[in-house]
């Protein structure tokens, strides 16, 4: 039998999606893969019913249905503070997963270096490898996930074609400050580097933090490929609707990549999602209030359980420090947590390039009932902990 490509053998399957399968298998409350257990807004569901009955059921224009792009241009122009043209500045993709792949393939040649902050959402390295580029990691140091400006400068100096910026960040919950972004912008300009953003949590930011769109910084629109999606903002992760926003020159190239990769995002869902994009501004304020409440509810349980965590500034993840339990492997810890405590988390090591395995990621995009059920289970974490493991720093337990 012929051998499959070296490209695919250089990375593993997604740990996040693997944890969801484990949660399903053992009936754990799934706080691993980040998606809500509640539905999109009611008017959007009604629009989906209409689209199911009346279509369109055939291909949309490859770079996105015009009505969808018009609605997206209106909404993003308002929030990004840019004048976006639906015909010039965007390509609609199958989720931001495709958007990031399209952005990377549009920006990079084989052999190019791509700076990725670590910890990072696991797709970025795989994206870089799939387009023959080399990921170069710059650490965001826990617990507060700051980067060392000199380390970042060094990574740019060694030559980088692009930098990936996930802001608000998955998994750390970091929201990059305007000053940090301006520093990145100055390096991107000095070294003539593209910036590929993943801004899917743009509307999930906790006060007093605010989201700054990288493309809106002075001079940055020309070198930024802004990727995002409707998944998190409208609780529709399964609809797979995302986009890349950039200059007409960049979009002209990105459209070609997208066209040959997927032809297009689902036409009836684009039609229905116009209703989502046309929701009034009050929707986004309510979304922020909703997630602030969920975050506070869930963190209260973590506090009551005596767990150590970094308070997220944005997105809907929290990194919990499990050093006190002294397990040799965070993956084994997460398996134990899912099977014996009934809560599924993602082992932090799957996000880090560095050998860090004392953190796990939990998410709180869940209904109040789900969060309190998970919280009650976490309160019992110490009771359930095998004796050899709990408080036995020097002798990590075996499963
Ligand atoms: N972004 C979500 C997460 O980090 C979901 C990822 C996925 O599986 N597409 O969990």
C-alpha cells in the first residue's frame, strides 16, 4: 500500500474533539470543547425554518451570498470602525477554521515562519504545517499570560512572514491591551509581516477590558487578515459560518484558496444568518452581560472548590492550575476527571508548545443548570481524588 503524506503524519488528531468523544462515552458534563448548550436567538431559528422551506438550496456565490456579505459589512463596519465593502473586502468561509486556513495559505509560502503565541488553539500549528510553513512559538507566561517583548522582537528578527493573533485568546482568556497590540503592530510594520487574527470571541469580553480589532490600528488594515465567525456570537457553532476580512488585493487571492478548498459555506444557512447579523446593538450588550454572569457563577464554584485559576478577561474559557494534585500527566488527570468526577476538561498541554502540564481548560458556555451541575461535581474533586495522588507532589499517581 502506498504511504500517506509526511505532512499529515507530523501532527496528531485534535485533543479537544477527542475530549468531547470521551465526555459522550462516559456521560460527563462536557466543559471541554467550547460550544454552548443553548440555541441561537429565536428570530434566527425562525429564519432557519423559512430557509429550510424556501431555500436557497443550491450553491451561493463562492465567496458568499450577497445579502449575507451586505449584512456582515454593515455589522463589522460598525464594530471595527472601518468602511467595509461587501464586494471587495470579504470572503465567507466554512467557520473561522477554514478562514484561518485560507488566511495562512494566502499569506505564506512553504518554508516561511509563522509566529504563534503559546498557549494556542491547536489548529494554528496544524494550519502552518499543512501549508508547509514553520510555526515559531512565543510564550504567553501563565498565570497572567503576558509575553516578553524581547522574546517577541527576537522572533520577528529571525524572520516571520505572518503572526497569528487570537484575541480574545483561546485558551488563556487573555484580552490583549491596546499597548500590547500597538507593540505588535510596530514589529509587524518594521519586519513587513502579515497578521492573521482569530477574533471569534470579539463580543465576549469582560469589563473593564475592551476588544480592539487589530485591523483598526493605524496602518494595520493593509497587512491584516481578520478572521472570525458567527459561531460564538450567535451560538451557532454547527452552522459553520466564518469569514476573512482584508484589503481587496488580499481578498482576491483568498477567494481563490477558498473556492478550491470548499466552494462555499451552506447557502440556506447564510440566508438565515442574515437575521442574526441584523440584530440590534442591544443584542451584543446582552450577550456580554450573559457571559459575565456565566463566568461569575462558574468562577464562584471554582473558588468554593478551592481551585486555583486565572480569571479570564475574555472568551469563555478558564485555565485551572492543577499542580496541587501532583499528577504526572494532565491528560491522565482529565481522563480521571471525566470518568470519576463527571466533568470533561481539556489538558493544558495540548495548547502549549512548552512542556507545561499543570493546567487544564474548562469552558462555561453552558446554561445555568449545566454550570451548577458541573460546579457541584467539582466541589467533590478532593473527595474523589485517589489518595496516592492528592497532595503527593513527589509521587504522581498512576491511573
Ligand atoms: N473553539 C472551540 C474550542 O476551542 C471549539 C473548537 C472546535 O472543536 N472546533 O474548544
